[in-house]
């Protein structure tokens, strides 16, 4: 996985240049995660998969640790035409992914 992918995503998170879909917000709440857990997962995680088959753009699956450093969190997103990063969904990783 090119190192620059995760670096670009992290930069958007650090600069608060990202948006979350309604679906991502719902999934985050269902898994009892906070926005800080999502941000930490991206900042501490790695891109484990790149999905290029979506006509809306390349999706990046990042898995990292929540603030508690115990919970694994998956964050799926893509770069929007606006230049911002769109988080499409968020979930607690309950089994090995990758």
C-alpha cells in the first residue's frame, strides 16, 4: 500500500477537512464509538484495503485503535471532489480483517 495514501488521509483528519455520512454517524453510535475514536483510529491505523470498483471513487479501508487503545475500529472513506475526505462508514472490528 503506498505510504502516501495514509498520509493524505491523516492530513485531512488532522486539519478537520473531513465529513461523515449519516450512515457513518449511525454506525458509530451503534458501536458506541465517538468521533475521537474514529480520528484516533485513522491517525494510528493503516490502510488495509483499497477498493477501486466504485464509480464514485476509490475507497480506503483503514483499521486502527480507538482512544482506549483496545478497540479496533474500521473506517471506510474516499476523497471527495471538493478535496475533503468523506468517511462513509465506521465499525468496530470484531474479527481479523485484512
